[in-house]
C-alpha cells in the first residue's frame, strides 16, 4: 500500500467523523428545541386547573376546551413597594389568566392589601373577606369538594371529579354563621373560579336616603253625585242653624239628625272632616265637580293601592302629566282620601285640587299622577338580593373565603330599586346581588342532601351539619 493511499483513507475517515459530528449536533439541537417547546406548551382546564396536558384537546372531567398556559410573571414584583410595606402588605391572586406577558409589567389582578382588610377583585368584583389565608393553627374538621355538595373526606387528596380537596376549619364553621339557617337552606362554599363563572356580585347593607314614588293613573273629576250630596249637606246645615233660634227642641233635634246623615254620606263619598269644615263656610256646592272654575281649578281623582296607602296623607303634593298635552305638568294638594277601598281594585281614591291656568283639563280626562314620598335615611339592600318565597324573604350573606350564608330578613318599603332592611343583616355585611339564583339552588340541594344523610358521628356532624363548606 502506497503512502498516498494511506493518506487518502485517513482524510476520508476524518471527513466521515466530521459529518457524523455535525449531524449529531444538529439532531441534539432539534431535540433541545423540541423539549423546550414541549416544556412551554402546557394546556390546562379552566374549570379544573389541576388537570394539565402537553397538547390541546378537551378536559376529560368536564369536556371543556383546554387553554394554553402562558408564561406568568410571578417573579416580577412591584418596584414601588418599600421593604416595610412588603412586610405589612400581602399579594393577593384572584385566579384570573394574567394577560401581562412582558417582563416588568404588573398584573392588573394584583392588589396590595393589609392583613385582614376586606377587598374586592378589580377585574370581576369578587369579594374577598380577608387578605390573609386562615392560620394553619386552626383545626381542620374535614376536607371537601365545593363542586360536590355534601362530599367529605378525613384527609387531603383528590375528589371524584379530580379537584384538590378544600379544608373546612372549625373556627370558620362554628363562627361563620350568626344563627340557624332558614328551613330548607344550608351554607355553601363557592370557589373563586366558580364565582367568576356564574357572575357572583355582592353589595353592602348600608344606610341610604330613600324616596318612594307612588305612580297611578288619575282622571279629572266629573261627580254629579258628590255635587248633589254637598248641596243636601249645606241645605241641612242651614236648616239646623235656623231651627236653633226657634226654641223648638224637637225640630232642632230632627234637623241635627238630617245634618248628621248628610255628613255621613259625604264621608262615604270620600270627603274628609277638614274639607267638610271648610264646606260649612261655602255659599253653595263646589262647581269644580262639574266644570272648571274661572281660575282653572279642577278636582283630580287618583286611586292608590292599599299597600301604598300608609305613605299617603292629606296635604301632600301630587304632580300630574297630561298625555293629551305632551310636556304639560301640573301640581296640586291632596285634600282627602276615601275611607273605603274599592273591592274590585283594592284601592282608595285620593282627591286633590289642581290649578290649570290654561284651562286645558276637561272633566273625565285621564292624567298620569305621581306622589313623591321621602322615606328618610334607612338601612337598605338592593332589591335583587332578596328571594321572596311567599312565606319568608331570604338573602345570601358573603362571609368571605367563599362561604355564603343564607339568612331570613325582614324588609320594609321598596324604593329606588332598594328594600328597607328591618332585620336579619347588619350594616356593612355584604349580600349577593347577582348569581344568587344558582347559589340558592345549591343551598337548597345541600340542605336536602343533609336531610337524607343519617348522622353516624354525632360529635362531629352536630357541629358541622348546617355549616359545612
């Protein structure tokens, strides 16, 4: 073998080794890039965040479409908070998908709050009662899955739905409720994810200045019957006054009986005692019951339902709008209220005198009437927070940490979309105003399941039967 042949073979071998090395390096880089891509591409279920996958698809638990988990910015802390403030404040995560993906940007769901300070999520308004989690020194009664009413476990782990079990603490259970729950209801625990999904919102019970507006359809009076009754009363009154000078007791007594009968008829027709006292000084019956007077004065009759009658009184101002004359608005003073209700409509007529200087109003013309009644400063809650079952009124109080407690409440006047609160909820407590239909259904279901479950451990179940979750 010649020297040239040996050198050629050596060069060929070196070339093969170089090619193999370059190929191996290229394959290695491809594998590293694939592994890095796979490490970044993590998909999870929004309803069950504990389930993850390295590829898109559907959640095997709830069949929801998996969502790609983007890189979080947990390592980036706000630079404007001092060391002392960081010691006093606590970062709160509200379990939203953070859209902030660039370094140096602050998550909009991050709220700085003092320990124990009540706060709400700036994105969805979810209420969080305390910034700090429950102390670990509290005794854990059992573990539960908020998605499965009545489910309990004596140790942590996974629920049958694959979710992490949530601890229920003794202090949270024993001190969460102010009393026994309404019959057929039970306190429930709703996770922040589920609250966001069903759109739970809350509002505090607060002192507010309420104004009740009573609206009704009135008509301009045309009342020949009352006109005739007034004429009979005035004639009887004049006759009685004339008999007093005659010195005949029998005639005077008979005239007095006629006056009293005429007064009773006027009362049944809705004339007040004060109006009859004014009528005694009239020369004749009120012409405004038939036609408007030269100054444009007319009588207004407006029915008011019996549940609103306690708010109406003689002397209040009543305003009317005339559909026949758009933009026309008049005011008058209530002079009397019928003492007897109409059995068909369950309403009593309110009588008021209106002044119509333009003489646009005609007898039997319909108008829209309203009476504004100031209720005053009262403790109130939004009307949508109250469930009226027919036998009771129920609200759900947000106790914090996802615990919602049903309460019996006593409500008063409904005005401006609010209910006057007379008992059941203290000022400052938050009640559920949206999403409470689903909370009500779950509370009833939980109460029904508790009623079907026999008590096997009296020592443990008696303390938590009405307060689990």
